[in-house]
C-alpha cells in the first residue's frame, strides 16, 4: 500500500514539473527579429514612454488612445525576448497572435526580458515595447509608424 502511495505521489510530482516546463518562453516558436527592428527603424508620428506603477509590476495596463477606435478589429503579434538590451541578440519568440477590439490592453509580464506587441493595423501600425529587465518595467508606445512592407 505504501509503495502505491509513493508511486502516485512521484507521478503527480513529475506531472507538475512537466506542466511548469511548458510555460517557459522557449517552448514558443522562434521568429525573425526583423519584425521588431522594422518598427524600431520606422518613423512614427508619436512616441510615448513611461514606467509601470511599482505596485503592478506583473502586468502592464496600456491605453491605446484615439488612434484605434472601438469598432476597429486590429491584428496583433505578441513577442518575447530574454535579451538584456534592445539590440535583439537573443532569439525572439512568438507568444500570441490574433485580433483584438479594445481601447485598453492588459499585458502580462511573467518573464524577465523584453515584450513587444506589434499592432499590424494598415492605417495605424504601432509597437508597444516593454523592458522588464529592471525591477520596474519601462514601456514605449510608438504610434502610427510608417512601415515598408
């Protein structure tokens, strides 16, 4: 009986360890950093920078402003890089992609590194960059960028 109990505890512990491993960023598909560098090299009509409130360092709350109306459905790509600098020497991982319709975003900041949310709207492409390498994350919102596809 005790042998079966230890065996089941061991199996449960290994399942928990395996489940935690799947949450790491390296399990996501790796993409070309040129996607982000295209935004960083583009001219943008407005660039706003700020730091996250020190009591909410686990997520970033971002107001999109009037550029993105409530009725528009916008495509996005959400990336992560464990790089300690903006030059993207580390691989870039695609965390999520899809469409959203919102005036405010809440972006989770689970790992240390850089997060990028590319809004691929044809009229108002934008890039939200979050530097999570320090204790208090820094955000840069580049609005209405002129991209060359």
